[in-house]
C-alpha cells in the first residue's frame, strides 16, 4: 500500500505540492489500514492527509544537506535498470 512513498528530499527540481500530498495520502492509508475511508471517517482522513502534507513540506524546507542534488530523470533511469535486473525484463 505504501510502496509509492518516495524520497522527496534533495532532488532537483524540488518536490511539488502534489508529490508531498501523494506521500501524505499513502502514509495515512497505511496507518489507517484503508484506501478509502467510510463516510464517518472521511473528514478525519482528509484532515490527517492535509496536516501531514503541511508538516512534510515544512520538514523538506528545513532540511539541510551538503550533498549535490539528485536529478529525477537519472534516479528514475537507475530505478528502471534495477527493476530490469530484479524482474528479468529487457
């Protein structure tokens, strides 16, 4: 369920608000144990996603690193190469 949470720090370009929201959504889904909340829990679910996305953005803004920024395209190519080796695809 939370395999889609990816590292968002130290990338160029920086993580978008959509990426931060997607990570928060996956986190709340994992913690709550459901991908879609019931009507009774919908407000609490959405509030948690909003708050976690907000605090995650603050965290990303506050983190400091001396390492060079990673490039999204290069990291995606590395991930595809690892997947090809792992799953035996060409």
